[in-house]
């Protein structure tokens, strides 16, 4: 039964992700708030569950020539290093604090997104 | 003759661009590693405004960037013992199913209200996680 509830959480975030709206930012709070999953586990779940769908989506985008390769290595290579650093940093922070940090980040992101969308329709 | 690489026409191509590219990647990586997500929403505006990426290509390009970063982060998180298969597998299944549904809906619904509602829900969730 619990299994199905987790599938449901995935579907919710997948729908938003499929619409191009950042499913991860739904899944992590969803898991953390309603399912009492720890922050680190929620983040890990988001990272890994995102992969299969991302691969499929990317293949489609590549076929449709929607990907811009300009400076791509300049972007990805530094990213790899900061990403690994970020992982170690997350591990060093306790779950409660990480949750709060994520919450703050989420709030800022939501304001930014809201403002951007309102500006678009003006 | 068309190549798979975007032509440089209309895009800056100087050392400032390189710095912006490095900055974009560094920030995306840090957010991805630290928070396990959300990097894409930062990368898209950076691609469009700093790197002058065609907005129509920004989401797809962001995916190309975020995918390897998420894979690496995922490996590290799993190695650190944070990954719970009992959560990850059903969620993964749901995400794939939801993703297909979402891509389908994208062509049918206006995204404006979805984004508005989504922003409000995110803000509320953010506040809850931050203070409670």
C-alpha cells in the first residue's frame, strides 16, 4: 500500500516535470512533509528517480535539435566538481538543517518563478 | 551543411561567455549536489540571459547539463547511504508515468495557471520546511 503512495508522489512530480516545471522541487517537499521521509533520502530519491525519464526526454530533445551545445563543456565540467562538493556538503549538514535550507531555497525559487510568470503575461 | 552544433551567429563568443558558462555550471552543480534538485530552474534563466541561449532551446539544454550532474549526485548520495530503494523504486515508476502524462498535458493545457498554482504551493511548502 505504501508502495502505491510512493508511486502517486512520483506521478505528481512527474507530471509537473513533464510540463517542464521542475518536478524535483515538488517531490522533495512532498516526500518530506507528507511521507515523513528524511531530507537526505528525499533528495536521493529525487536524483535517482529523475534519471530514467530525463534520459528519454533528452533523446527526444536531441532528435528535435532543441539542444544547444555552445560552451557545453565549460558548463558541465565545473558543474561536476561543484556537484561533488555539494554532495559532501549535504552529507555534512544534518537533515533538519538541510531541510530548512531547502525550504528557504524553495521559497525563493517560487517567488522568482511567480514573478517571472506574471511578467510574461503582461 | 547543417551540423549538430549551434552556430555562433547571434551569440557572444568571448572570454566573458566562458566565465558565464563556468558560473552557470558551477552553480547548477552546487545546487544539484547540495539539494538533490532544483538546479534546472536556476540554469534555464542563466542560459537565456547570461549565455544568450535561444529560449526555445533552454529547457532542453538545461536537461543536458542537469542529467550528468544528477547521475553523479545520485551515485554519491547512494554511496553515502541516503538512498532507500523502498522509496526510490516506486517513486521512479511514478515519475516516468507522470512524465509521460505531463508531456501529453503540456500540449493541451495553458501553463500559466499551472505555474501560478505551483508557485503558491511551492512557497507554502518552502515556508513549512523552513520554519516548522
